């Protein structure tokens, strides 16, 4: 179901597009490539000059190379269009600080700590924050099973997606139906009473 119809007339002023693609490499690693593009429908008057309408104000790329344990082994950041050429587009090397982080272990907090604020580009850093779930989507069925906890390598462990969203909480009905061996009974007590 799409969003409801707007309540008043409106005109498009800005489009932000975020695209993420996951690639299985022949060496067993995975490349997760993300691109963020900002385009305005009218000229943008910036301190650095005028950016004509319908040309990218931002066109930024980030590639994470990860192993099947979701640890980052290489990073590349490129800025093809930026509002302040010669300044914004010099931050790419800072993203090497992501090497060694694991996408499923404090990744978002570590990203903010290592390249947040003036240590990075607001838009590249924001885009990095969505890559854990995009990477999981790319690897499902290839590295991780979407089934009841049997990984592609034969290991049996709790599926990674459980307890990371409201639908797949282990004390909820979706887990009871689709992942019954991982279901836990809800804890009853103040604020947790069953109805």
C-alpha cells in the first residue's frame, strides 16, 4: 500500500536517491557498494557558486568489502559531485578507519566514534549506517539462511535476524510460527502483562 494522497498541491524540490548493491566475489569476500545522490529541481546557490538545477549536488560512493563473518576487510570512498569541490572530496581516506569493524557488533556506534562529525562526510557516514541490514539482505540464502538457523556452512545457530525488529522478536508470534525452536515465552510482570 503506498502512502496516502497528499492533502495539498505540492511541487518537487529535491530528490535523494540511495542505492545499495551486494556482490559475491570469486575470492569468497563480498563487496557492498552504496551510492547517495542529491538533485534539486532549481538552481542551488551555494557559497562555492551556483549548482544548476537537475545536476547532482552530491554523488557519493562507498564500497565495503566484507568477509562472511561480516568483518570489513577493505573500504573505498569516492566523491564524484560535492558542494565544495577541493574540500568535501578529500575525506575518502578517512573511511579506512572502518576496516576491522564488524557490521553486526556495535557497528553504528563505532562508525559515529571513528568518522562522525568533522572526522568524516555527513552523507557518507549516514549512508554507512544502513549497510549492515543491506549486507544481510545480500547474503541471505548465500551465506546466511533465512530458515530456522542452519547457516550455509552447516553450523546451527540462532538466526541473525531474530530480536532485531518488532516482528522477529523471540517472544512474538512471527517467531513462534516461522522459527519455533527459537521462541521464548514472554516475561510477565509490570508492563509485560499478557492480555
